[in-house]
C-alpha cells in the first residue's frame, strides 16, 4: 500500500470526517487518494483559514480538526493558525506535503523546513522518512493532539514517502515513553484545598479555558454553588460558567467586568481552575500577589504551576476529575464559614458598576449592538470573535448563557481568526446558528473564506462592528499617543456589503437598532452566509479596560 | 541567588531532538551554559547533560518545561554533592622555549592531565575533571599563552 493510501486509511481509523485544505504539488498524491475516500474535503482560499477552521471545528466538537496543505508556501501559510491553536490549547492535526527525501536540504523548489519552523508552535511534529511509519505517525498525532493539554500536531510528509509502497501495520493504540497524559490528582492536595476553601472568608473561583476543554461546566457550577463562591472567568474561560448565574461576575482582566476586577483584589482565597495566569487575566503579577490572596491552582499541565505566580496549593490533573473529587470532599467536610457578608459585598460592588451603564439613547453603539444580539440569538448559538475592540466589547457586553458556546483567539490574539473558526464550528455543529463578531480590519484578513462558506454551504453570520479603523490601535493612539493617528484609517474600504455579494453571500447594512434586529432575524433564517455591516463611530472607545502592564485595580473606567 | 545547576535528561535518540530541547531554552529566554549529548547504555536513548546558572524557581520551571517535551523521557536535577561530574578540555599552549616546556609539563603532572601533542611551537594538554579544576588549571597555565582552547561542557552521573 502506498504511503498516501495509508495516510487516508489511518485518518479514517481516527474517524476523521472532514479535512480543511488546499492542494499543491507536494501533496497531490494524498489528494488523489482522498478522491475515493469517504472524507469531506473543504477547499479554503488561504491556508491560514484552513488551520483556523480546523481549530474552530476542534473547539466545538472537542475532537481534533484536520487541515492539509502543500509544502513550502502552503506550509508556511499555516503558521499563524498553528500558533493560534497552540496558544489556546486546541487540538489540530496539520498535514503538510514536503519535497522528496532526496531533495530535503537542497533548497529545492517549494522546500521549507516546516519541522524547524513549527517546533515552537506545535505540541509535536513528525516527518516520517519511510511509508511504513505512516500508520503509527498518524496514531501518535491524534493521541498527542487530543490528550493531556491539547495542542496542534504537524505531520510533514515527503513526496516519495507518499508515493512509495510498504507493508502497513495499523496500530490500535500507542504508548510514548516521554508522554504520560493521564495524571491522577493527588487526594491530599484536594483535601488541603477543600480545607482552605471552607475556611476562607472571601473565596473566589477563577475559571479558565481548560474548563471548556475538559467539559467541566457542571462540576464547576456545583463547586461554586456549594461554596457560595463568586466566579470570574479568564477571557479564554468566558462562558465556562453561565453569565446570568447569580454567582457570575463575568470575565476578569483586561477585557473584564469592573466588578470582577475589583472583587478579585478583595478575595482571600482563589481557586484557579485550568487557567495559565495570563497577564491579560490578572494584570501585573506583583500587584496581584501583593493583595495577599492565597492561590489554589488546578491544571492538567504541571509546567503552568508557578510559571507566572507563586501558588499555595497546586493540584495537577484533569480539572473535571479534580472538581468532581473536590466536591465530594467538600460535601463530606461540610463545615463552611458564613458567607453572608462576602456575598453582600459582592452584590454591592456588582450593583455599583452595573447601574452605571446607560443604554437609553437611540443611536447605535457597540455595547447596545451586543446586548441586542444576545436578546436575538438562541442561547445555544456559537459565537466567535475577531480581535480588537470588537473582542473586548463582546467580552464585556455579550453574556454567554450556555457554557462552551464562545470562542476567541485569546492567547495569540489573531485578527482573522473569528470568521474561519466560525465556519469550522458550523461544520462541527450544523444545526445551531454560528455568529462571528467582527471588526472591519480583522474580517478583511480572512474575508476570502466567504468563498468557502458560500460554495460549501456552511452559512454563518458575521456582524461587523464597522468603525472603518483599526479600532483598538486607534483607541491607544487617542489615549496614550496624543492622538497621533498613524496607520489606522481603513477608509471604509472595501464596501462590506458589496464584498459579501461579490462572493455570493448576503450583505446587509444597518443604520438603526431596528434595522439591526431585522437583519439578525433575516440572517438566522437564511441558508446563505450573511454579513451584517454595522457602521459605528470611529471614535468609540472600549471601557473599562486594564492597560497592559498595569494592575487590575488600576483599570480605566472611562 | 544564582548558581550552577546540572540537569540530566534522557531523550529519544533521533534527529531533531537536540534542536527541540535547545530551542525550548531559547524560546523561553533561559540561557544554557553548556550542553553535552551522547548515547547511553540503550541505543535508542541519549543522555543530555545541561548546565545552567539559575535560581530555584527558574530551575523548577525549566525542569517542568523539559519534562513536557514529548521526546524527553526523563529529567533529573543532579546534586553536585552526590554526583560524579566531569568536563574535558584540550588546551594548546605556546611553548617555544625549553624552560616553558618543562614548566608546562610539570604543571600538567600536578593536575593529573596529559600532554597529548607536541610541536616545535606548541604543546597541547588534555585535562578532565570538574569545571572548577579545569578553571584552576587554565588560570595557572595561561601566562604561557593559550593559543587555542576547547571545553566539552559537563557530563554527569549520580553516585551509587
Ligand atoms: C494579525 C494581527 N495583526 C495585528 C494585530 C494588532 N492589532 C490588535 S487589535 C488591532 C485592530 C483591529 O481592528 P479591527 O479588526 O477593525 O477591530 P476593532 O478594534 O476596530 O474592533 C490590531 C491591528 C493583531 N492582533 N493581529
């Protein structure tokens, strides 16, 4: 059997249903085998989007997403997508063609050292040199991508390895000496954590992206309710806890709610679940610790413990298992402090900030659009975002009610992620609406995915908060660079409605809140991708926010 | 407070692993003082001995990052008190006059090192030992004029 055939067979054995990709000389043999295979191929217009689509598919399905490209420029175009998935711990398997083994290192046409390039931005990468290695390589790739802390894995396949035949052995499982993802949490650490939480005066939970990856929503909610501890989420963890729950304070950090940022500095014990303590979540590290807060850190990745902050009690393992065990111990011990005073304080701060928001006037503003969008969308709608002000507005004003329905590029902050990720999400979940909350700059970066969305009949909704500038950068120039506005004006080009139409999608421009509601209703019924262009003021700022490098307490309110 | 740390790792013996290990150090901003690689008693495994200068939290983080690499099978921090650790140095010295030749040879004897090459202008000595011993030897003989110097970096095994 040829290497190419073995690859397809191995992918089938991993139950791969869809591949996002774009062919080229060095991967044609595999594409030829795909012709007869019962695997859907979705043709992209740029390989970056193939990786983001696989990523969106993976985040929603919690299975590995697969993307495939040719060697050289095809492979290098994947880099942003791989780095995005790596930073957000998303399992994707990327397959790249490579020049024949005899040409490797000769600067052959379309040769690039993608193994060297992708090493720091993948969880693992492999380049089989003999076709007989392919079945095991594929098995390893899926195993590594989806277990432990998930991440992208790249398989680089030289052309001759695809062509040549060998006797193939398809393994059912794989063991790797240096990789043991099944860590059982230490019961004594859980017991200590339970004691610390029960005796806390002002406990708080910070829920990170790993809670979504581990599908540990119910467990998290049960622990929070038992402890009567308010819950803040990191931006990656947004929507890991229902944002309409009385204990929810919403996202913390740079994109966070002011009440979350205020109250976390008043907590005495913090249970951080599957969060990597990003500077975007907790602000300047020294200031965060200076509050005297005691930290319990539960995470599947031991290298996250004390990477950025000292921790009082580390618990390593799958957070779903940890939270289940923790709840058992908590219930058994069952002597908890009276939390009335703390909860009153929480309510007081919440009211203080939430009453500030004035949404009365008729004029279109980003916060109003997002609040309206929440009203109009069914609660199971999957939402992605682009990067910039649109992302921060979504964080602040779009409440996620059903856990695990919100996805953004939070680690790398990749403009152009949201739209292809939405397409990938829609492929994984065709029966729920999928919406990308976009900025005009970001959408422009991967707008060519409109072709894929239309031709492959994967209808998603794009809501562009169109300020005709690189908004987040413009906001910084206004606030910190004395209004020296360089390189931010997008001149409202292209016309997003015409652009959508040029690709065969539906484009709607709205000038009022009423038109916006109508457009969303229309889009929800449409079986073609709809781009809703919402012109907003180029001068609108996002508030509150925490300036990078400063402490949470120094958040800028307005 | 920084000090010399010896990390001993067992890694898969295959292409690219040294790159993955050293690149992890670079990408995370850690400095490597020395790194040695060679085969072990098992042909499919290599031992990498890495010497760094770091405080305790940095060392801990480094060990975790190393352990996280899939091609790294095992990581140990070696306590110099409880280990045999050695480095090899080859030192080519200027030695034209008979007097300096004799002096070099006698110093070499004191340090238990060997003269491995002699020409009309140079003498090359080989010395193995702890980095401190090699440092001391270099200090003593440098007045003769060092033409070329090559050190391997430390390799180590725990005692017992
Ligand atoms: C690929 C990429 N390039 C540059 C940046 C830096 N950056 C962050 S936000 C931003 C502006 C985003 O503009 P737009 O998509 O229009 O969104 P807005 O802020 O206006 O909502 C830029 C350029 C980035 N995050 N990603």
